[in-house]
C-alpha cells in the first residue's frame, strides 16, 4: 500500500468520525476523553512536518496536449486533497467522479455534518458539488479555468445519507469565456440546475497558484 493510499484510508475514517460526532449524543465523560484523544492525534500529525504539493510541468504539457488521460490526471494529481472529490481530505465529501462521454459526473453521499434543515443537505454543499463537477468538465477538454459566476436554481431538497449526483457539460465557448451547465439529482428527483461562467487561464500559472507548503 502506498503512502497516498494510506492517507485516503485515514481521511475516510476521519470523515466518518466527523459525521458520527454530529449525529450522536455523548456524555460529558466521553467528550472529555475525546478532547484528550484528539489532542494526542493532532500532536502526532503536526510532528510530521509541513507537506509540499507540486505538479510536474511535463504533466501539465501532456495534459493540455491531451496526451494524458484526464480522469487519471485529475484523480492522482489535482483532486486528492479536494474538499469535494479528494479521497485524502478528511473534511470533504469524498465524492466519486467519472466521465460519461463529454459529461462530467460526480456523486456523493451527503453526511450528517453537511446537514442544513433537518434531514436535508445544506444548499451550499450542493453548490460546492456543482462547482467541482464543472471543474471536472475543464479536465475533459484539457483546459484550466477559474469560476467567474455560478448561478444555482434549487428545485428540491437534497437528502442526507443518500447518493446525490451532479452532471455537467460545456455548453459554449467564446474565446476565454466558457459557459458550463449542470444538473443535480437524488434518484429520480431533480435537486438543482446551474449555469456558470468560467474564464480560462494559463495552465502553468494556474498550477503554480495552487501549490501549497
């Protein structure tokens, strides 16, 4: 098992812990013990030192020239720490993503920690899922771009604890301006529709701006 696979294992359990904490009653004694346990875990993580993430320039060139599978690239190099589709992010949705032709698809089970009204997902989580799925569309076309405007029309409540799927596609391109549309569904129920304006940027500059220490 690789280090990246181990990170995903840990993050998956931390996400489950977060949802369980929101969803369960705990005694004062249990909470006091959790403070001790979590502080111990935090100290162990911080002791590992800062982590640097960088994207190889040759990979960028291959990606934009469409010589590299976009799904593999997104999964391995761009979204592993994403708050939506990153399996290694303990605070995220842990969404699955795949392509259906030129349509990007992203599916997540909305956990209790992302609840808005009782039994319903927070609307901002749905908007976040949409934005991430639209970003996946860029990968399908070998483009790098930033969200300039996102308009979401909510049509029904998204349930907690059930799969919610977003589908997005490129509708129009005018120079650097990209119009991307999306729908979100929970089973047979349409949850939301959306349209966004993205502005393309230079790939190298975009990735340099996402590098973290």
